[in-house]
């Protein structure tokens, strides 16, 4: 329960593939109550109504008219985000959106400004860095365990969506791709650890232009690929840290790490930033082996590791907490900066180093933490 003991009412917009992880995941937070949902596909909306005991309504306007709804959670596909978020902001309710904020930095920036002008709190996934792994790594950096961080690597490899998503076309068109789909987890994780990025130099290309879909229950047999699927970049952080980042749907198998930080005292190795949990390892210079760091557990992460598909919700809880005075850690400025960086990675920077126009502050580390 938050400090004021009030319950925040939540409604879901978009009852597709990821929605179950929200409906179930949000139930873990005592001060959040999911009360309603909507979807253009009424069958999906009614199925959610039956399965999760929430009201299905036909439109966002009906959700917005409800007094028991404080926060609207956008789970529509990336290409719909721009118009859906604009619509949600107009209702005056607070908004949490799945990532990416929108399909491009150019379309996201005006929305962030519109939300601010309307007094609406706009927040965005990814929120996985609020989990134990992100917070453990953050403590290792902040406490000086790694020393001065000189460089980082991030390897965003293929999520193989053709094998599990029934209709993965949105991942292979504008708004999708490895940088915008999986990249947010890595970049949000890095900005949480190291602060904002100052500039990006990137180059990108497209692999196969048609890909077969073999997912169980698939609704399409193949997808057309209209965007780059393999990018490499050098990132310069404002702090001077130099990052090497690859994002690819063409790397099916590999022996690359997820995220590593190279410091003056040793190397920090993070687990998959798409997950909330996992072991963070540290190897001091000269040591013969890696040490598993004791995980910093936050109130948000106490119950995250209970399903094969990670349950979602910490970011919505963070937004709800912020309405009662705490610092918002998954805010729109943070997400916009991550998106500007990823946009450059996704499409390349035309052979030049691109200085970014946005910046942000590092989100606050978890306050209520304890060590397992
Ligand atoms: N699928 C995953 O595992 C996963 C994981 C993490 C994040 N995400 C993110 O979650 C979002 C949704 O992904 P998904 O895989 O669930 O997509 P999906 O296509 O399975 O579901 C999206 C749903 O939104 C509905 N919709 C579209 N426009 C709408 C509108 N204007 N109003 C109401 N409903 C509308 C669609 O009918 C559909 O049911 C994306 O931003 C994606 O990046 C997905």
C-alpha cells in the first residue's frame, strides 16, 4: 500500500499477447486495481473480461469516463502508440505505455510535450531495470565496486519472435526491429547505470526480406521485412563512458554477453535485461573467477520470478507511487532519451557521429531495498 493508503484504478488498452502478463502481474500490487479494459477486437476484450474479472468496454472514452480509473495502460502495437497515446493523454488520465514510447523519436517528442502541458503523467516501459538485477548492478556502480567505468558492451540478439508470436509483423516494420523492440531493455538498463548518452555513431542493414512464421497458433505464414534488422553503434555517454552496441534479428546463435561494464577495478556482467531478475556477476582485475553478487531486492521485485513469461507491472506501480509524491523512475523524459538513442541505432547515422538533442537524469535507485 502506498503512503496515503489509496488504491489506484488501472485500465488496460489492448488485450493482445502481452496483456496477460499485465492483468496477472498487476494483481501483485495491493495498491493497484485493474478494473476495466478495451480492445478494437471485442473478442479479445471479452476474453480478458471473463478471464480476469474486469469490465470490457468498447472505447477509450468509456474507460476515461469511469471515476474508478486513474491510469490507462497502453498495450497496443508500436505503430498505434502515437495516436493511442495522444488520445489517452487527451482524456486527462495518467498514462503508462509499453515500449517503444512511439515508433520514432520524431513522433514521441510532441506527445511528451503534450502530456506535460496537460498535467498528465506519462510513463513508459521498459521497467525491468527496477528489478533485482538492475538494482544490484546499480548498487555495484554507485558503491564504486567496478571503479571508474571506461567502456560497456550491449549485444541485443534475436528474440526469435517468428517462433513464438502468432502475428509478429509489427516487429519487422517501422516501430519494430531489434533496436526498438529489444533495445529499450538494454538502453534503459545502461542509462540507469551510467546516465545519459551524448552521441551515437551507427550503421545498419537489412537481412532476409521475408521471414517464415512458425509460431504455434500463428495467424500469418510469413512476414515482410521493411526495416534494418542488424545495427552496430558506438555510443558516447555524457560521463565519457564509451559503449559498443549491436542490435540484430540476424544473430540467431552466439556466445556474446548481454550487458558488460568494464571498470578500473573489474568487469560487471548483467543477465538478460528483458528480465527483472537474474544473477549479476563481478570479476575484479586479476581474480581467477567471477563472483555472484548478492541481489538487492526491492519491494517491486519480491514476486517477479513466478512465471516463464515475466509478469509485468513494476512500472505502473512506480507511476502510481509517483502520484503520491515519490520520484517517477520510468518517466517520459527518460523514455524519450532512450528512444532518441535507439532511433539512431536502428536506422544508422548517415556516416557521421550524431549528437543527441535530449538528456535525462538517472532514475533514483530503489529506496526500499534489502539484501537476500
Ligand atoms: N508480446 C510480448 O511478449 C511483448 C513483450 C514486451 C512488450 N511488448 C509490447 O507490448 C505492446 C503490445 O504487444 P503485443 O505483442 O501484445 O501486441 P498484439 O498485437 O498481440 O496486441 C495488441 C492489441 O492491441 C489492440 N489494439 C490496437 N489498436 C488499438 C486501439 N486503438 N484501441 C484498442 N486496442 C487496440 C489490438 O486489437 C491487439 O489486440 C507493444 O508495444 C510491444 O512492443 C510485447
